[in-house]
C-alpha cells in the first residue's frame, strides 16, 4: 500500500514528525514517503494520505489547508489522517486544568472533518529554537514581546514515542477491513 505523508513546516519540526511517521509506516511494511505539500501535485498514486502542518496561534499553515481544499475530491476517496505540531513545553495540562494538546487543536480541523472525513487526527508537541531566524512579521513581533521567553519555551518537545504509537494506529487502520482503527484523537 502506498501512503503519502504530506506536510507544511516553517522551521523543520513538522518535517521531522512527517519523516518519522513515514519511516514508521515503512517499518510496518508500507510504501510511505514524506513530502512537503508544495511538492505534491497529484495524490492519485496514493491509497492513503497523512496530512500535517505546523500550527501557530491555533491555525495550520495556509499551504496545508490549501492543499486539503485543492485535493478534497481525491482525498474523500482515500483514508486520510491529520496531524498538527505546535504546542511547546512538556506539561500535558495548562494552569487552568485544560489539556494542552486538545486546546491546541487547529481551528481548521473542524472544516477538514467535514471536507475529508479523516480516519483520525492528532496534535503533537513541537520544537522551537529561539536562535532560528524569524519567518514573517508575526514571529518578529512575538520575539520582541517581554513575555515571549515564558510563553515560548525553547527546546524540542516532540514526543517520539507518541508519534510512533500514532503511526502504529494508522497502520492498524489501514489493515482493518471494516474501517479505521486510529480513531479521532486530539491528544
């Protein structure tokens, strides 16, 4: 089975997650490749698609959402999974008792649920290097804010075990004849 892991990444953290998912799918005997959404012009050759993006301020990158909209007809006929990366830190619950990964669910997921009927979704912790050059005016302004250091802890917070476990659920969903086994998950 041929699986595309298409992604949009700004600083590389989501690229790493997509690559890890594709590698895990290959370990399980699937033909899988990770490619940036900008390089994918045809999803026809793939039987399943895992689509992911970095999220900033609870929004997917525009190119990932545009990819989903542009390929919606083809994607509706395939098994599709969605993932996002973005929240920083290691705390599963915020100061108000809210699940950090659930509250970081991109706003676009509601539209994509209606549009693509994905077999599952997942939000992963991301990474941030304060020494990386800012991309866009939003990043430049955020870095100037005095509270940025507290709000944006530096480090790589990607949970590789959680990423591997989710990829394994995708494999189970692809191997189940009656429907997806990965389920819809926000955290």
